[in-house]
C-alpha cells in the first residue's frame, strides 16, 4: 500500500514536471491557473480549517500581493525574487493587521466583516491613482534575463509550481509543529486552549500573516502572468471561490485544499458546458455536504461556534 | 397486557444520546386520573423519560400509546393537542412575555378562542395571584409564582395528563407542600399526573403507583404504599436522611 | 445646510430599504441565533422574478404578487432543505450551508438573467418636489411611507397576534415553546416566509428607486442589511429600522461630505467599530447571544 502510494506520487510528480513538454498551451495555462489558486486555498484552509476562523476576504490579500507587484514593477526595475518577497510581505502585513483589528469580533460576525475586506480593497484601488483606478495597472513584466525571469508559459508554470509547492510544504510544516497544534487547540475550544496557556490573538494573527504571505506570492505571480492587474480580478466572488475550495476539499486537509483548487478551476475549464454553473454546483455540493455530514466535513470541530 | 383502560402506555423504550444509553427497555403505565410518580437518583433517566413522552428525544426502540393510539411518531405539538401537558424541569416560563401571554400559550393548541377565555378565567380563579399580575413580565416574578404560572400554563389546555419534571426542585418546604396539594386537586378533577420527584417520601404519599429508575432501567415498580415499604427502597432512599439530601438536584 | 438636509432625506430613503431587508435577518437571528447569509441573494432573486414577470407583460402589481409568492416559497424551501437539518449542529455548519445557498442563487440569477444591470420599469410615481432647494422624489416618499407602514404592521403582528406571541415564546425559550405545543418548525418556516416577503418589498423599492436590478445587489444587500441589523441590535425587530436608518444616513452623509467612492468602506468601518465597541450591536441586549 505504502509503496503504491509512493509510486503514484512519483509518477504524478514526473507528469507535473514534464507537463510543459507534453501538454498543449491551453492545458498548461489551466494548470498554471490551478497552481495560482493552491496557495490561496491552502492559506484559507489554515485560517478556516485549522484555526477555525470564518473568513471570506482572501481575494483582498491576493489583490494586495498583485498590486504590490504592479506598483513596484512600474516604478523600479526590480527582479522577480524581490517582488515576490515584497508582495508576500505586504499581504502578510495586511493579514496581520486585519486579524489584530478584528480579534474581538465573534465568529459569525467576523465572517461578514471579512467579506467587507473585499469591498474596502476595491474601494481603495478604484479610487486611487497609484492603482490606476478602475482600469488597473498594465505592462507588468519582469526585467529580461534576471533571476527567475518568467517570460515563457513554461517558466510561469514552473514558478507557480514552485510557489505552490513551497506553500504546501510550509503548511504541512506548520501543522506538524507545536504552533499547528496550538491552532487546532484554539479552534476546538478557545477556553481550554487558554487554560493551556495558548494565546488566541497572536496565534490567529500569525496564521493570518502566513496565509497573507501565501496569497501575496500568488498575487505576485498572477500580476506577471497576466501582465496587468485590475479591480475585477479581486472581487468578493474570488473570495467565495477560495472558500468553496476549502469546504469542498474538507476543512483542515491540505491535500483536500489542493484538490478543491483543481476541482473548482480545472473541471469548469475543461467541461465548458458546466463552466457557467460551476459556482452554483459548488454551492449545491456545499449544502449537501453540510446537511449530510456536517461533522465529517468539519473534521474535529466540536465547539458550538 | 392490552390495557385499554390505561391512559399512557410507554412500552420498552430505549433512548440514546449518541452512543450513550440514557434509557434501556423502560415501560410505564399511567391510568386515567391517577397519580404516578417517577423516582430515581441524579442522571438516572427521569428527564429523558419525560422527553421521550413529548417526543423531544428520539426513541431507539419501543412504543408510546396515549388513549390507545400510537403517538411515538407524532410531533410534540400533536401530542400536546391530544391532551398531554408539561410542567418542565426548572419551572421554565417565558420570561419576557406577560403572565397572561404565558397562560394563553398554554392553550395554543386549542382552536376555540372562547374556550381559551373560559379556561383562563378558571386558572385565574384557582390562582388569584396570577390574575393580579397578569400584565407583568413572567421573569420578574418570584420562583414560587413562576412555578404557579407553569402549573397554570399546563392546565390551560385542559389536558388529560400532566407530566411534571421535579416541580419541587429548589423550593421552600411551604411551597413544596403547596405543590403536593395542587397535584391532589388536579387528580380530583380527573386529570392524571405523571410526576418526577426527588422528595420520595412525600411523593409516595400522594401517588397511586411508583417507578424507581436506576441508571436508565426500572429498578422497582409497584403501588406507592408497596414501594414505600420495599426494603430496597428503604435502604436506598427512605432511610433517616430525606431523599433530597442524598440525591443532589439533577442537572438536566 | 441644504446639502445636509438633502443627504438626510436620501439617506433615510436608502436606509428604509435596508431596514426592510434587515428585518428578515433579525427575525431569524432572534429565533435561532443564526445569520441567514443567503437572505440578500433571495431578495435579489425574487426581485429579478418580478422584473421577469413585468418583461412578460404581467401587470406590475401582479408581478409583485408573483414575486412575493416566489420569495416566500424560496425562503421556506431554503430553510427546509439547507438549514433545518442543521439546527442542532455545530454553529458553523448552517452558516457554511447558507453560503452554499447564496452561491446557488447567485449563479442561477447570473445564468438566467445575465450579469448586466437591468432597468426596472414601474408605475410607481417618479415625480419630484422642490422645497427650498431640497429635492424630494415621489419614490422617496413612497419608500418612507411603505417602511413606516410595515414597521407598524410588524409591531402589531409581533405584539398583538397569536403568531407574534408564539414567535416571542420561541425567541425566549425554544425547548419550552415546543413543550407547550407550539409547532416550532411551522413558525420558523413562517418567519422565513415573512422575511423573504419583506425582502421582496425591499428589493422592489430598491429597484424602483435606483431603476436597476443586478446580480451583485444580493451580496451588497446582505452586507448592508447585516450592518443595519448590527447597528440596530442583532435580533431586534425594531432595531432593524433604527439600524437601517442609521446606516442609510451614515452612507449618505459620508458620500456627501467625504467621498462617494468609499460607500462600502464607510459601511464596514462603521460595522467594525460598532462590533468592537458593542459586540452585540448598538442597542443589542447582551443576552441575545446563544450557543
Ligand atoms: N442532551 C443530552 N446529551 C447527552 N447526554 C444527555 C443529554 N441529556 C441527558 N443526558 C445524559 O443522560 C443521562 C440521563 O439524564 P436525565 O434523563 O436528564 O437524568 P435525570 O433527569 O434522571 O437526572 C445522564 O447521564 C445525562 O448526562
Ligand atoms: Mg432531570
């Protein structure tokens, strides 16, 4: 069994690595898109699945990363590694700030407040000159020849793959660490966690920071990938989509989040006939999963809120 | 035992909370106009028995008949409409509703508005204090008055059976004896009473029949005077310490 | 001064629309302690149904009647299918389920009616009056009168009918309400129907006021109404009106004196500040929270 598992993983890894060589440009494009969503789903999963915070503002963190790249690139000739870092940093700071500001707000209220984050983000970029207002920023390209110069679709694919793999590894490492257990203790019962000396506020803020950084990385790659950023790329529907990925994949599960990203991005792309209905089909899936097995989907969530 | 003469016939019921077994193969019979008391230590399944009768917990096995009809598939509302009323544990009145509204809700399964007014007057006649305070919020009354309101509310539907879950819990001796007098007067009007009590000695004095539960099973049953003199009962409950002292008030 | 009065009038009209939507939240929240996240999408969807009927040349009031029946039916179905099985589950589960419902409604509306903003023709009066430089539209008057009438009707319904008595009993103590013989499920169902019907009225007024119907008004409706509910005290029916008006005024004065581009930001900043200062809403009782 274990050997079979390894074989599947190795074959899978080889296929993924060779994808740019064997697939059509369209398949590669879709694969890159899926990979861009992996860090987002994984971050959302850390927040909602493992720490138990209902949050639906992930698109804003994603947007902060993308706009950071857009603004930096249009002002200074800066290489990809630095923009990745700066975008991750900016989105991490926003995530941290959001968590610290809203720490006293109760679970289901916080859900609504974080939806507001999308709207606040859109208000800001739509009404500012640095962000190109409603039209956004254009001609976002890395300097030719620099380190990680992403100029071909294959290179975009590998960059996204690298970022996604990094986020998966970070997520797994966190979950296996003491911090990961602390997150789940806070999720399962904040009162018990408090008696164990675990501090809810810094734990939640930390995880929002990490998830923000991951979203920032994705945003940066997206900005290069599209060559432009605009408000329409980061509206609340994107947040809903990310949230949906994590629920469908199973809250708390890293591999589930990756699967959620694949299902919600690739399936509608390849099954054109269902594309139009993908959000709604996801919605039906969510309701069915909740009604049939709320505990199963919600993993070990035991507390009442 | 096809007892067409019994009012409530609970047969071989089991109740589970998840995998936890609260009642196992328990049967009760309440005859029309009789007083039956249910005794038992803390967490022995007394409240679960009441919940089963009202259908607020599902049955794993067994059946419940009321006036010969199977009621275990019915909604709570339908059971109440059929003539079973509750005096819930912990004298739960609707605190933010007026006394009068609380009483009117006791008759919410009745269709006939004129009857409701007649019954309301009858309850006010029985409890003149409630008439005086009919406009007051129920939550602002004393514990004893709230208990009176809970009784009045149960009487409002003119039920054939009233199920009471520890009506004397936490009450002063004077109020406890008032409760027992009330139960007697309810019986005199032909209404049957199924009452959970911690005060075994007093309960056995007014009851016709008694059941004693232990960890979800009926440990002892029989006519009240027989149960009162049963050696097992003597040892467990009716020694020199009153039951209330040996059995702390139940949490449920 | 004229601007100020003008903004107050505009804000009161918009706020009344929010209030009618917020009532649906607050009634459900007061009963079950649950935020019906799909309420705004239901309001959007049923308003589209009215528009579709009007497009099919059904007379306006007939279209509104159809929309109202559809809204009630949808509201009750959603409760039955997606929320009732989860009433005793973990608190997160119904919230997530509601998100699923919202997605379905939004997607369905998008597929059926498209993403474009549609005009909303109505026979409601469109004239305007000028008083000392302040403009009052006939629609604003219609909105304010409708909201006031509904506020009175709700007050009567909740405090002077047997339906309202049962509703308050459930809100007070659901298990005991069940024990006295109230059909809790039926009443909860009726509350969803009433909430959806008021949502439809709110949607029709909104659509007529701004002469537009669009899919994303569902989510913004959810957010505005929820903010209004929090401002007025979550779970309090009367608070919906106070909160709706307060939010309408804040947005309108914010647009007039700060910037019209930051309406949503103003809404959320207000929401966050209120939640930080008063976790149960501006006028909310601390007992409103339920496990
Ligand atoms: N809702 C519930 N969920 C889980 N266990 C319960 C629940 N209600 C009661 N129990 C358990 O069932 C047993 C019987 O409870 P109950 O019928 O309330 O006893 P009593 O009224 O005799 O004190 C107890 O062990 C109690 O902990
Ligand atoms: Mg008990």
